[in-house]
C-alpha cells in the first residue's frame, strides 16, 4: 500500500512538472517569435531611418548643390532600404523639373519615410 501511494505521488509530481515545463516552453516560444518579429521590423526600419537622416541633413539642410559623392551615397542608401516604393518616389524626386515640383516630391518622400517607420 505504501508503494502504491508513493508511486502515485511520483506520477502526480511528474505530471505536474511536465505540465509546468510544457507551459513554460510554450510561453518561451511565443516570446521568442515576438522578439524575432521585433528584430525583423527594426532591421527593416534601420536603413529607412539612415536614409531619412542623410537626406534631411545633406539635401534639405544643404545651402549649396549636393556634390557627386553625396548623391552617390544617398542613392546607395535608397537602394539599401530594399523598398521599391521609396526607390520609385526617390526617382520621381530626382526627375523634378522645377523647384515647386521638387518641393512637392520631397514632401511625398518624407511622408512616405515617416509612414514606413
């Protein structure tokens, strides 16, 4: 009789511990997936933010024409975003034929960048 109670007690403890560890594992998996999603979002946003910073400081903040090296750097940063919509808007901005059109396209580009982040 004592062996039976002891065996039942051990089985019960094993069942409880197995249930606890299964719940803990499930919770950890969900947390891991949420963290992975956050990392994916951050890694996607980082190039967009980098481009936005450089664009604002080197293009909008410039008091003179943008030199070739800066244009090349910005062009590469646009491509690094790997976002076709941003690249398309950038090309529209570059093809602006007047100052008014450039301002309008700049505004669209900045709004797009803000919405992407």
